[in-house]
């Protein structure tokens, strides 16, 4: 889930560390900058737990720690949003226009895919029929 969050929020510094202990803790540590630097939750960084912290995180303890063991992706996201007090942003007009264009392209792509499949199948049938016709003509001669 964290790689997806990182992909969709490129300005949020996120560090992911994994451990090799199957029975070990599954903790999500959330570090936030002091209020003097920033007041938005989007400036937080998240990291899965590990035995050592990076030098930038050594100086402070996590603002929030979530136990995410045995939670589904949606539950983890819900807990993260609730903990940070984040709110979902509505798409802008530009975003909606881009989504509409992408939806139209997908529809055209699906239609083109069906058309190409039918064309290829027809060409293969014709090639098979030609092979059979040639084979029959050669046997008769």
C-alpha cells in the first residue's frame, strides 16, 4: 500500500523498510514535521518499522504508530487517513476532463481490440481454407 501512496503523492517523503521476521511487528510509523515548518498532513512521511532509523528520523520519535498486522489495504488506508486527519480532494475540472479523455480512449481501444481480433481470426480462417484447397488440389493431380 505504501508504494501506491508514494506514487500518488510524490511530494510526501516516504521511506519503506521491510524486515525478514515473519512473526515480527508490522508497524507503520508516521513522522510529521514540527508545526513551525508545516501544518499540513501532506508533509508527513511514513515508514514501516525496522531495527534502525535513518539519520533524518533519528532526532525525533514517530508522531503516530499504527499496528497494521493482519489488516487489509483499505483498513490500513482508513486508519492512516483517520490518524492524520486527511481529507479526500475533489478532482479539478482539468482532472475531470483528463479522466473523460482517458475513458473515451479506453472505449475506443476496447472497440479496436475487438475489431482486430475479428480481423485476425478471419485472416487465419482464410489461410486455413487456402491450405486445404491447395492440399486437395495437389492430391487430385
